């Protein structure tokens, strides 16, 4: 019999125990009667000999070993009854805790999805390992490396290769660019993915380059694009303008090995060379080049091999490979580069830089919600202490009746854990709602980089919430329980409710809680303030171009198999067609979008002087159409713009930004002096062009970073600097969104299998640049205000309690002639003392904390005095209100009644 | 009142096991048997008899069934499990070794004094 079994049959056991003891007493009694005692005397003696049935029963229960559980049940019953009897109190506390716990559950769900969750694979996901080179920021392997590692290692049951790239999916008017996976033939076998339909790759489909155009589709892609058509397997679809046979569909829920990126389809890596990701001349076989380290690898540990053993074995092979094939020095950016290979279990996001970002944000968000929970705990502890004062008599009675202090503390803690669990239940609903809200803040990456993050609750979320609730219950319940169970029985029973000693100490506890709350919410709000300032900066900063009313659309003609002549013609004709659309002012082609994710730079050398190779200036290499500057809204400061006469046959010309002009020719006073000078651009300084104009600096910077100063930039005519990857920008009369479908039609009219990419207002790209600041401000702002609200309630509660305790004193003062003002001053002063101490601690805390935020802030320092001062003032004014209300109530006290009461 | 002798710590369990090992028996009979066999020297405080029985049952050394007595009443009869039997044997052997050692020591000290 196990303890829970015994517990379940508790009633039966009690009955049997009763029966057993009665049997004993009866037998003993009859024996005593036989010895000549009267029945009453016999019964008395038998009872005496046994030692009191109740005590014996207690001891037997102890012996049974389920006592703690029985007591727990009893505590739970008492707790539930107490809470039911005070519905108002229970509701307030549970709601407060729901806020605190719900926020933590929501963030845990996020952290789980970002950092902790294993891949959604049924077959032993703990055996899967990713190969990571060095710090894990780049890709890991070349194809020859992969082949060697796969053949030579004896620690992995198998190793698979993967890589991702955009693929243009031709689908008539609904052509689009999707994220495709190029994988080795054993990829699905290593992961243990069985197709929902059809099959996965055969060994011969992964043996010879370019011979097997087959594709496996993601289940959700198949659902949404092909309406779950079961006859699709065996048919062909168009990828990068080439026909591929669909051989299988993955099971639902699998999006590839690199969440949160969602891979829509998989092709054998042997098809890579025919997919045209590289420009024609550079299109060498990526499968034979050991320097082409563009692949990732995922393997499965052999049974009984630990990840540490496997890593050592893999690293040994890696070192042999490195020695046999040393990287040529020019490929080695830094001789100290960490070239070792490490093995990691895939958990959450594994892409190095994004994982780091996710980890930073998670720490920040985690600290924030934990702070909110602490503030909530302080509040609840406060309430419980106030209530403990009213329960002193109950406690005293139980102590007097022989309850031990430990037992009493346990019972009070059970009650607070019950409260926390009630709060946690409500918190789960809140967390669900918060997560819906958080998903609205997901980074709006342009397709094909779909950001798929599953924030639904799993058992881990529930387990986390449960444990957090229990811990919370103990944390906020411990101090009040210790306080309440202090065995000062006599004064409590005698109703000396205002006995001096305990009261003063209780107030000190409560004061400490208020100080903590003020400090924590102040630190939160200061962080919020800094993010708000960053956001404002992002909105107000002079970008150097005007993104409003501009629509953008990008193309990758290389994927589509266009040669340069076809490409030039396409950009020419789509530009003309778009300019003719109603509502369009101007349109222009450009190879780079401002604040986009692609950036090209080139060395620029002035021809009128010698420049050492190391001192060459690097500038953004932008090629644009003749109407570019009007369309993007960047003013030309000097000289002329490009015209239709600047063709591939005419003399090479360039427009430089003011910053570039001053870098190249530091002596010039006016940027106009740069006109007519000549510069050389290109890898080998091969192209010589004349500067015909100077443009205003523009924050068309790298990688969507709005916080960096404008890069020096050189603009050249698109006709003289062709790019197969280019965009059109279109300045419209009104809302650029209105033109999206018209643009789609114009593109399809020229090539129905060519997918327009990034088809969205330019302002969205710009807003992506301030995404982290906006998200930070929103998340911290919500929680910061929540924290302040809780802190204000806390101050209010403490002051109210203090006022109610001092009713007699206040009455006396007023009877002796104190003015209303004096009384208010007295009370407010007491509250403000606590607030100010809390504020000082909070500022110190904020200085320590905001330094950690510095990497996420721009346009404002981490110790911005204005933000600090503003927030401190705000918090103090809230505290003043929270003190004033109870103070005013105190002055309404009727002196006579105050003196008579108690 | 009969002369009482305090039981050394831990011996109650051993005695109960021994008594129960002789055949299924209910609580009151255990007390009586102990008293009779020890000729009144060992008097088990009845208050600690039942907790001890329950403890042994809880440890799996005893098992209990409800049966009818000769007088037709239902009573809880204890019997020794296999585990209890083993436990009884090791403990009895240990006890014997201990008492022999103790009596040896006692004799020796007599000899030393004489």
C-alpha cells in the first residue's frame, strides 16, 4: 500500500481504527468484570490502561506516515474556508497576483519558445546535435568538410547538411519568394521526419549535381498554396523558373531545423548549382569548394554516446581537416578566429546573433516581470499583515489550545499558497492575452523570412506557473505568517489590540515593503522612459529622405534566369509602366533600399592625390535611376541629377554625399568644390567617374540601423552600374498601399512567374528600424505602469492602516486645536519619508540597470538626467496622492468619537 | 500493582513480531500474550501497543485481515509477512548476541570484584 492509497481510504482506516480499539476495550472490560469489578469501574480501568482512545488514535495516525498529507488537506480546507469567508480580500489579492504571475507566465512562454523548446520532432529530440563553428555567428561547414566529417566520425549515427536561401515560386499572378531549404538526401531520416504524404529524398537524388529536380513541401505551405491537394504529389511546380517534381509533404508542425525561420520547401543540395543564387561568372560548384562554408549540419548521437564525447571526436576530425586544408590567408579575416567545432542540442532559436538578441531581450523582459511580481508580492504581504492584525485573536486561541507555532505557520502558508494558485489560474488567462499582444509586436521581417513563433502553452508553461505560484505564496506569506504566529497570547486574548510593541515593528515591516515597491517601480519606469525617448528620437531624427507616401518593390532577376540585357529591359519597362499609373508622381530604380538589410560598399579614391591602400574611403555603392532623388526625397545640394542621357555608353558620372566629399577632399569649404573632380571606384579602382553632383547625407544605412550616423555614399547611374537584384521606389499622391495591387498587375503583365518582393510602403522598413525601441517601450511601459499602480495601492494601504491606528491620536490633536492642514501634513510627511527613501534606492537601482540597456538605446544616454528627473517627479506625485487620500479621511474624524473608541 | 519493567528501546517491535509470528492474533491478545509469557515482568503499555502494530504494518512487516473471533465478533488479526519473518530472525539473532555479550561482561565484572 502506498501513502496515497492509504490517503484515499482514509475514512475506511479511521473506522477500522475505531473498531479495533473498541474491540480491545470491550475485551479488557469483560475480563475486568470477570475479575469482579463493576461494569462502570471495569470500563474506567480499561480506558485508563489504554491511555485515552484519542491519544492512541493520534499516535496510530502518526505511525501510518500520512500525517503530513492529512494535515495538508486539513490546512487546505481551513484555507479555502477562510478565503471564501473574505471574498473581497481574496479577490483583491488574487487579482494582484494574477497580474504578477500572468506577466511571468507570458514571458516564460516567450523564453520557452525563443531559447528552451526542443525541435518539434517525435523521435528522441535529445539525440539531435547541431554543429557550430566558433562563436556560432556564421555557418559551420563546407560541403567537402561535411562529407569528411560524416564518413570519418564514429560518434554520430548520421549527419545531415542544410542551408537556406530565397527561392522564387512561380504561381502566375500569385508568384512569391519563399524560403527554401537545400538539404542532404538523409536530412529527413536524421531528423526522424516521416512524410505525411508521398516520400522524402532517395539516396540517388543526392548523388549527382543538377540531375534530380525534386521537392518536398512544408505541410502548411501545401495547405495554404495548394489547398491541401493530395494529387499534387507527382506533379511539377515552378521554382526559380525551373520545373520541380513534388515527391512528398512533411507532417504538420515541422518548419525546418532553424526556428523561428519557416522553411516552405526542401530540395536536394545537389540542385544548388542550378538555382542561380550566384551571379553567372561566380557560379562555381559550391559542393566542391572547401572555402564555401555556407552550410549547417545536424546529426544524431549514437546510443550511449554523450554530447561531450561526440564533441571531442568531431573536433579531432575538424583539426585534422584544418591542418590538411589550411584556409588561404586572405580568407582568414582574423588569425585568431575560433575555428573549432562545437555540438549543441537544438533548443529554441539556434541562429547565433538572433539567439543572443533573444537572450538579451529575455533577460530584460524576465527581470521586468519578476520585478512586477515582487511589487505584487510586497502588496499582498502588506494586505496579509494588516489582516494578521485582525486575526491575532484567532491565532492566540489556537496557540492557547496547543497548536505549535510551526503547525500554525504551515497553515498560514498553505492559505497564501492557495491564494497564489487562485491568482495563477487567473494569471494563465491573462498570460494568454498578453501573448496574443506580444505576437503583434513580432519583428515585421519582409518575406520570405517568416517569423513563426509558437507561443501556445505547453506542459512546461503550466509547470513553471505552478512552481512560481507556490514559490510566490511562500515568499509573500512567510513574513506575515511569522508575524501572525508570534506567541503573544495573553495580550491578544485580553484584546489589547493596540499593544505598543508589535505595532511599531509591524509598521516597520510594512514601511520596508513600501520602500521596496517605490524603488522597484521607479527603476522600471526609468527604463521605460529611456525607451520612450529612443522611440521619439527614431521618429524625429532627420533621415535625409522622406519615406512617407513611397511604395517599394524588389526583384531578384537572377533567380528568374534573366541575363543582363533582359534585366536592363525589364527595369526600364517596369519603371515606365509604374510611372504611368494614376496617383504616381515619380518612380525610380535603385539597387539598395534605405534602411534595408542589404548594403554594398566600394572603395572610393580621389584621382587628384595619392591614397595609401589602407586609407581608402569605403562608401555605400548605390546605383539609381534618373528620378531617384525626387522620388526618395533626398535633396541635391550642388550640381545636377542623373538624366536619361547618362547611359552605359556615355561618360561615367557619379553623385557623392556631402560626407563623402569632405572625406575625400578634407580641404574643401563648400561641397560645390567637389563638382568636376574625378574618383575611381570598384574593387581594383577600375572605374573612373566624374562627380556631377553632391547630395545631402541620408541615413540609408546598413542593416536597418537607424542609430548609426549616415554612411558616406556614392550614387552612380543604374545604366552604368547594373544590378540584377534591384527595387523600384514609387512616390505617390496619397496612401501608397492603394497601389499595391496595381503594381502586382503591372509586374505580372511583364512576367507572370516573377514574384514582386518587399511590396510595401517604405515607411514600414523605417518602422522596422525602431522596432526594438518600440517593443521595449511598450512592454516595459505596460509593466512599469502596472508596477507603479501596485506601488501606489501599497502606499495607500500602508497610510490608511497607519491612519486607522492613529485615530485616537489624531482625534486628540484635533480636539486640542490642530488644524486640518496640520493633520494632513503630519500624515503626508510620514508617507513621503518612505517614498523618498524608496526613490533614492530606485534611482541607484536604475543607474545599475539601465547600463545593461545601453545597447538597445540610441539618441539618449543610459543615465539621461531629464528622464530620471521626470520619472522621480512622477512617482513622487503619485505617492503624494496615495498619502493625501487617507490623510484627508483622517481629518474627517470626529474628535469625540475618536477619543471614546477603543 | 504488578512490578513493572521498562522495555529497552526498540525491543517492543521485536517482541510483537515474535508473538505475532506464532500465528494470526489480534491486538488485545498480543498484549495478554506478552504479559503471560513474560510472567508479568514485561508489561506493555497498551497505549504504545497499537501505534507499534500500525507502524509494523506500515513498514510491511505485518499484514492484517478482519476475521471473526471465537465469540463471533469481527477483529483485526495480524500476521507476519515474509519480510517480517526475515526481520524477526535478524533482530532476534542480534538480540541474542547482544544479551550474551552483556551477560559476559556482567560476569567478568563479578569475577574482577572477587
